[in-house]
């Protein structure tokens, strides 16, 4: 064989599969781990990845999806910033016969067959787990009311909607647990800090518990609490979601009480799914990841095992 003359097409070898992936942004530690997992898995799997970062804006995602359609990729995968507003562009993908896989976040569309499958966590269940931890905590606490404030994720996003819903469903069973304030911190540290500062400044009611929809906002809030001269994890009990390394470090330092795990390492499963979908194999409509709950007591022991 003469080097340079060999064309794999002549040998009948398949062209590498091309995936267009539209990511939410780079808003959190979770997202960074998710992006790394997807890029890594594509490389290992020999899949050509066209990656676009939407910087938390739906309009950027719609543009990215349209550009993937124009480029005739084999498969589109994306993690939708918000739940609604996808019907039109998903119909365009269908008209171009490009299958769509949802990762991480769900959409609400009029016709569910506009996407093939959805791989990601059960966010309602994560909210319930956070609520159950607080129910247990409240059992041990003196009989007074517990005043809770909430830092929500991105407005209109599946994890913000569902984590609120699951948490509220559980705490409703104990009238001692009262949610007094709830505002979006857009899943970032900077916003989490800013909103917590505003909560603390209100000073109308002592804050007993903070429920943050992700670790990054909790970590931002921890700073705000310390700057206000209070002890996070003690004066204010803090519950968050994701289970990133930063949360484990905060728990080891006694500043965070519990994190509910949400697994970002979806890359390998996504690549396998993409291959199956393109090959026309049947796949499950919904693939849920398995996750745990990590209270501060186990943080030091678990930290070395954390992969994100
Ligand atoms: O919890 C948060 C990120 O969609 C599950 O998005 C994801 C969430 C995650 O910004 O940290």
C-alpha cells in the first residue's frame, strides 16, 4: 500500500459519525464536567463532534441547531436551556431527517416524537431528596418554625422547575417548614451570592435554611453569609444539588450540610445512544441516571472518590 493513496472509502470503511451538540453554557462546575465528559467520549468513540456553547441563551441554541441542520450532521444532541419554545426548530430537524437526542434537560413540546430519546437525571426526585433530608433534620430540631429561602436555577429550565416542585411536595407534609423567599440565581456562583445578599439584607425574618438548586449558587451564597458575619452550615443550614467537588470541600469545611448528587458524566452513554439511533436500533425513550445523597458527615471519606 502506498501511503497517501489509501482512501478508506474505497475499502468500504464508514465515514465517522458526525454529531452536532448544543451545550447550555459554562455556568457551573457541573456543566464543565458535563462538557468534558461529552468531548472526551466523542474522541474516544471516534465521533466527530461539532460543539456549540449557547451561553445560557435559547436563541443561540436555536441558531446552533439550524447550523447543524444546514451542515447535515448525522445526529443532533442538545441540552435545552429552557423547557419551552422548541417545536419549530425540532420540526426543521425532522424535515431534514436528522434524529435529535436530548441530554440532561427536558423540553415540553406538542409532539413528543420530535426527539428520539432523553438521557438525564430525574430532577423532581432530586428536589424530593433535598426535601427528605430537611424533613429528617427538622425532626431533630426544636419545635420552632424553620424559615427557608430558595435559590432557583435558570428561570424556565427543567431543573429549576422540577427541583422546586419535588422539594415543595415533600416539605408540605411538615407545617413547621416555611418557604419565605425564592428567586433565581441562574445556576451561577456570582448570582447566587448576589441574591443571597439581598435575602440577608431584608432582615425581616431570621433565615434558618437555604435550599439552592445547585452547588455553585450555594457556594456563592456561603460567601454572602460569611460576609454578613454568619456561619454557613451552622447559623444557616444549607442544602444543595449536584455533588461537585466544590460542594464536598465546603462540607469538609463545615459550611454546607448536604448535597444531592446529579451525575454530569453522560458522555459515554450519549455516544452509544447516538450510534444506536443512527443505526436505526430501538432505544429507550427515557434513560435516567442513578444518583445518591451525600450529607456532610461522609464528605471527607467520599471526596477522594469524586470524579467531578
Ligand atoms: O444542576 C446545574 C447546571 O441541568 C442538571 O445545570 C443541570 C444543571 C446543574 O448549571 O449546576
